[in-house]
C-alpha cells in the first residue's frame, strides 16, 4: 500500500500489477530480466523492483523506465528506493507474566513466540497482506495493490533528493540505482547472486540491507505498474 501511494498519481489507481520477472521462475540472470522488459520499452508506466537478501530482508526500488543497458543514466525524479522490515510482535496481556500479588500455584508457563513471516503462496517476495493476495484471479502473476500493509511491517521510502541525476544506470554486467561519491544506492550483479547497497546522494538513503554494504541475493522480482492493453 505504501509503495502504491508513492508512485505517480496516474498509476495509483492501477490495481493489478503484472509480474515481469522472477528469479525463482525465470532463472538467475540479469540478461533474462532485460529480455523480459523489452515489450515495455517506451511505455509510460512504472516498475517495482523487489530484492530479498540472505538474511531475509526485503527492499528495492521504483523505476520510471524499464531497465535495460544504456550508455548513460536515465529515469526521472519519481524514482525512489525503499525497504521493509518485520517488527517484533507486541506481547498481549495474556502473554505477560502475572503480577507478584497473584497466586501462581496452578499457573502454566507462558513464552512469547515470534510470528513467522509469511510470503505469497506463489513464492512471491511481496508479503501477504491482511485479506489480500499477491496473485490475481486468473493466476497470471498479477497483484492487487490496494490492500493494506500487514501489521508490524515497517516501510521506509527514500525519494529523489535532487542532489544529482544518477537515478538508473544499467549495463550487461550490472543494474544500479542511485550514485555519487563512489557509492551506489542499490547495485545487482549480472548473475543476480551478489548485491551492494550504500548511502548515496541521489536518494539520501540508508543502506537497504541489514547484512551490510554487500549482501547475498536470494530472490529478485520486477513488477510492471501500468495499463495492460
């Protein structure tokens, strides 16, 4: 829901998002991702990149243009980086220890158990929302974007800062977003196995992965947000 509210107004009413590329479904190859994007070149739409790292962290970016190798930076100030993290569950009153004045002779031992993170049943990296689904009714890899973010999910967005115009830069060997001072906001290698995320002037972001500047990649998805006709 938060990503939907940050995309350009013309796209906020688009309910069905189309899955363009999935590492799980299409293999670990940046060239395949570029190939899957060819039909969207030049379309007035948006793209949501989702990455899951080795520690289970989920983060990514919003792109105004389909990623493809080009000799220069491209994209507009509508691009942004984002990250989502699951917060510890708030203990209920029933899970708290009894007060000292209470008779505990027959009390049972109680332990707070963390709630397991559930991801989409289709293997999607996007979290399952309350009452929502990340696969549309025809099973074609669409997602309803109008559902609310699950409780206890912290979402952070890092919009364009105006410091430079280093939004998106892609070569056959890597995909990157943000730059300046020798740092990438988000960088993925050509095998989609290794990534880098640092603070960069373009988005004024914090590193997106809790694993550190360098991280292992477990999953990548790219979603198309726009008219399907």
